C-alpha cells in the first residue's frame, strides 16, 4: 500500500495541496480529458449525479454542463473550502457533503451516475468503495472512475507503488467486476506529453 493510501495522510497532503491545486491540476487533469471522459457517459440534464472526491470542483464544473445539479463529496475540508468559493456552500446547483468514499452518506438506489476522478488512488480499499458506488446507484445506473494508469517503466512502477494506487486495465476490470458492475470498459487518456497517464473505467449497476 502506498504512502498516500491512508485517509489521515491524504487529508494532510490535501491540506497543503489545496492552496495551489487549481494551478497545478490543469497540467495533469485537463479540460480536454474531462470532456473526453464525459463523452463516455449517457447523461441527461435531469439525472441525479454524485461526484466522489470532488475536490475543488473541477469535475463538478464539467458535470454541470450536462446536468442541473450535482452532489459533491470529499473528505478534505480544505479542498471543499476552495469549492465553496466557486459554487457557494449551501445552495444548488451543488450539494456538498464531507464524507468517505467507503461509507457514502446516501440512501441505496439514489443516483443515475456516480463519477469520481483523481480519487481512487487514495482509497485504502477500492473494491469496498466501488461496492458503495453500486449501492447508491439506481439499477442500470452508470459509474465512471478516472485513476492513474500503471507506468511501463520498472523504476516508475516502484515509485508509483510507494506513493499511491496505480493500476492497469486488467486490475481495473477485476475491481469493478468484483464490486458487481457490468458492461465494464476502459479508456486511456492524458495530456499531450503523456497521452495514457490516466485510465478511465465505466460500467453499469445491474438492472
């Protein structure tokens, strides 16, 4: 398990990263990547959407181009403070919650779409969190998760494994299917300097 696959350490990490997150993020997780990921979903404006690990709201902004409201959840109060400045704290179109991906504070069969980008790499138990995603999804609902693609270089692999979760499409396939998702598919994307830095997985909850 990597250094940051620990909730307390991840919160501490984001306490400081949140100050510069919106300046650093565009070099890693770009608007073009967000648009490409969104194109993988069948999304309509009246759908109920949850953004897990919403951070400062970068993905939330993209989701709001397609739906009227988004439920946004993050464990970092510092990341959420940045998001509050963009959207306001208590009123639609964003409903904020501070919470844990492994224990979602929502009822079963609530959402049409559960989205998570840049968060799975910090989860101590990804399959447990994915099972929570399936629980809160309506039957036939869609899940989309963007995470870091496992590097090819051996030295980079050792470094990646020491920091957080990196995984390939075979491991992603195993995690999502073990969590109970169907029609699981994967796409690779990234900025121009590293076009396969991210792996995006989509699937559906059983009908």
